[in-house]
C-alpha cells in the first residue's frame, strides 16, 4: 500500500513545538507523505525551525494571521496539485506514535465509505507522553452545538476501550480525511477563524453519507499548555468556541437551537461565571460572554479585539 499523504500544518509562533512534532513525523513507519505548511506571520523563529527540521517542506508565507481555518484551506488547495490520497490536518502541538499514519491508512483503506479518521489523543505534559486520554470517541450534538468525549480522562490501558468506533465528529487538530471527500465539501469554514471547525466539518460530512471513525491503534499526544499561566490561550479558546457555536446556528438556520441555547446560557449564568473564574480568572468571563454576544450578532472571521 503506497497511498500519498499531504500533512497540513498551520504555524503561528510555534517554534517551541516544531521539534517534537518533526521528530514524530520523521520516525513514522509510513514514509509516503509530503509536509505543507503556512506560517501566519510568526514573530518567533518558527520559519527557520521549520526549514531546519523539514528541508523539503512546501512552505507558504502569509503576511497576516489568516487563522487555522483559512490557513488549512490555503495549503490543502496547494496540496491538491500533487494529487494526495489523504489530507492529514495536524496541530503543531501534537506528536504521533511511530505507527500512527500506518494505522490510519490501514483503517481508511478497509472501507470505501470511511471519509475521515482521528487517532486517539492523550495528554502530553512537560515534554512527556502520558496514558491519560484527552479525546476518544467524540460525539457532536448538532442541536446544542456541543461536543462530548466518551472516554475522556480514562487511562489508555482501560479494558473497556474499543479498538475502533464509528463516530459523528473527529478532533480538528488530528483530522485524517480522504481527498475524494475533500473534493466534495472542502475543509473548514473560514468564518470561524479558529476553534469549533470540526463541528461544522462533521455536519457537512454527515450530509454526504461518508462515515467517520476513531481508532486507538493510532496514537497521538497533545502538548497544549493547560495551565493557568496560559491566560491568553484560554481567552482565545473560550471566545471563539462559543462564538462559533452560535455562528453554526446562524449558518444552518437552526434558529430554535439559537434561542434555546441562549436561554440556557442566561439561566446558568451564575454557575458559568463561577466555573470560568475558577478555571482562569475574571477576564475569562469577559471573553466568554463577548464571544456569545458576537455569535448572536453573527460576527465572523477574525475578532477585532485584543486578548490580554
């Protein structure tokens, strides 16, 4: 089996993550892949580091921060010229087990109806790979716009963990998608800018009849900074997640969901405020509800605000 893979990386000040990701890609048992990247006007040494670890990289330089959604769309379109069989969208703070791509290809090729797959995602902490699951067997509720993970926080060795499962959504940071499906529906909606991309993609995939799967045989680790020190990261994440959730309702004319979920947010406001302050600080409350307001107002693309 010699299917061609296009690996897509969107870079924005990711110098500190590139080495780990690069090593895990160079160690893959599956070798038939090309790496495409777009640098969204990084201010650190991301470009220099990329070229060091990926001398043959197909690199696009952006003069602005084009966001995760648009960035992936730009390089996916460039990859099409080399006729890959699969697009593999990867966050730069991910690392892969050496057999990860091999396992993804094997499962994808086992059934022509499979359109996309995600590996199991475990937490990476302080440069160490843990056995604690972040995401496996995610489920999207297209009425509420929320996603849950069936096995989150469990240990990888848990004997209840199935080898593979059909799901209705897969994690946007490790999306392995057949090029034939990409050609039908594209990748991410650029109105989102970042976060919540997988909900919209999964909804469109559902309309095509293709199936989505996850497999624990393909392993990955997410080295995102989950500590309270990463305040800006939390502000960005919580703003865009809730904003894009409400944009999803607008986009697909789910106005009853928009009304119901708005009322739910108002009713549980005291609990949400307490939860957000405990998670980071009072400013997170500000960005969360600002995101909700902008979603209700159907404001799209990059937010014209500073997260600090």
